[in-house]
């Protein structure tokens, strides 16, 4: 009886020790492996940056490499525990097919991301309007694009939705037109107003001379003439010129003493 108890104790001690060693080794493999994966990705991205590869492509390839290396690390740890990785890989591939069939949208997003890398409708740092979202592109991921809106909200949009919708890239051209209008009173001469606005717009910093600012008589309504004021500026100065144009319109109106626009009403009294 004592021999059996000693044998059981020896077996348990040996087994627990082996399992503990393997668990500790697996944890070390995971920590070291994750560190090495981070270093590999950092080296790859640094090399691509040195060769002036686009940052959008750099982050996209970094995501692909990270996923592939993490899967390899997991399979290696499972193999260390004696699990047949070949059967596990086959099971993983089968699960991938099943998940791919169920989540076809994710595969569509992945394919759309690959197409966007080839066609390059925008890159990281561009100010765009895609799928109803307007903002600056922060990152182009495997399945979605991260956009920061002007009110500083991080927004994730699926690549498939972006690729299937209209894409507006405000940063692709060197200059952009600012669209503003000035509603004047009916007593104000629109031709004089146009000359005053042209002179004021020419003094705004960062307004480019080519194309020249456009100041025209846009419309006539019950309030009076409507003047369109459209200066051009570089993308990085858009909002500065936008607000300065508003201030210039108000300042010209005050300096010229123009009255506030009010609708014209004609009342006709008909006696019985």
C-alpha cells in the first residue's frame, strides 16, 4: 500500500512539475515572442519609412505581418505542449472558411482595403469625405479606415462601405475654394459692393492669386442682391481664410455704412 502511495505521489509530483515548467515556458515564449514581433514590425516599418514608402501602405503591411506572426507564435506554443499543429491548422483553416462564409462583409472590407492601396484614392493625413463621414485619415486598416472628424471624434468606417460610395479628397489638389455669400440690402449698389469685397479679400493672408478670387453677383431676392465671395487658398489654410472672409464681409459692410437687408413688402389697399 505504501509503495502505491509513494508511486502516486512521485507521479503527481513529476507531472505537476512538468506542467508547471511548460506553463512558465509558454508564458515566456509568449512574452518574448510578442516582443520580437513588435521589434520585427518596427524594423520593417522603419525600413519602409527610410525608403519613403507611403505611410498608409506601411501601416497596412504592418497589420498583415502582425497577424501572421501572432498566428505562428500561437501554433508554436501549441506545438510545444504536444498538440498536433497540423490538425489544428486544418481545423483553423476550416473555421476560417466557415467564418468567411458567415462574415462575408469582413472579407469584402479586406478586399476593398487592398484595392484602395492599389488605386490610392487617399492616404494617411488627407482630409476626405467618405461614406457620410468627413475628417482627416488617421489609419487605413485591414478591414476599416480610421478618420478623425473636425470636432475630434475618432470614427471607424468599413473599407467596403468606403469603396462602394463616393470618395471626396479635399487634399489631393494644391488649392481649395472657400464658398461664402453676402446678402445685401436692396439700396446697396452690387457693382460697388463687388469692388469693395475684391479689395478686402486681396488683403487676407494666404489667399492665392492663381486662381484669382471670384466675387460675383450671385442672385437677387426680396432682401436685395446676393454677392458670392470665393477666394482660393492652400488646404492647410482653409479654415483661416474661411473665417477671415466672413470677417472681411462684415467689416466692409460696416465701413461703407450699408443698411441691414430687410425684405421688401408692398401693401396695396383696395377700397370697396
